[in-house]
């Protein structure tokens, strides 16, 4: 997804953390993650600090690394963005192709049957897609993906035989 800006409302920042190991001292720690939609621009940041003094911070626009996206979805939910209707004239198609960094012909083919799933990701990403597509005239729907309960694991204890 390209970091294309659209003038729109901002949303609260989502945070999560990923377990990691300090590169300097090999102690366990956690990478702190943030993702937000600020004035129509999708932004992310990550930071790490260790008791040994090693640390770093990084920020950018667009999508964070896949592991960070996954951690944010686990913490705040996964959302799907559907296009239910497209206006004649192709503006929404052009916007979607630009945001997805995909050829228009490929996007048009994927939208051959509506409604069509166009994105699955974090809350900030879904808000970004919804705002960009609605601004271009598309009818958009966002749904939360139901989280599956973990499969029960058999107990390590075995019942006593009689």
C-alpha cells in the first residue's frame, strides 16, 4: 500500500509490542509498535530500549513490517474492506490502483464482481482505505473479522485407568 495522503479525520493510535532480543547484550525485550491515520496519511513507528543502553526508533508513512501489522491485528482486531459499488468513470478504480500500487487492469479484473474484498488489515489501514475510496465515490463497507477461539489442546495429564 502506498502512503498516499487524503484529507480526512485522524484516528487514535493503535499500539502493540513484539518480543525481541537486544542486538547489543542479547537480553530479552520488546519492540514497541504504533500505527495511526493522521490527516489522511497512514503512519507507523517502532522503538526499542534496553537496560544496557542500546535502543533505536524508526518512523515512516505507509505500511509497517508484516510482523508489526500482525501484532497490531492481534491487539486491535483485523478488518476487511469491501467495495460494494463503484461509480462510472473509473476514479475509484484509479485511486484503488494507486493505493495498492497495482496495475489498473489487475484491479479492474479483481473488481469484476461486486461486492469485492479489497483489503484486509489493521484498523488504521481499513480507515485509510475506506476514506480514500469513499472520497472517490465508491460505496465501501468495513467488517471486523471474527477472531477464532484457539483450538482446545489435549491435556498432558492422562486419566487413571481403572
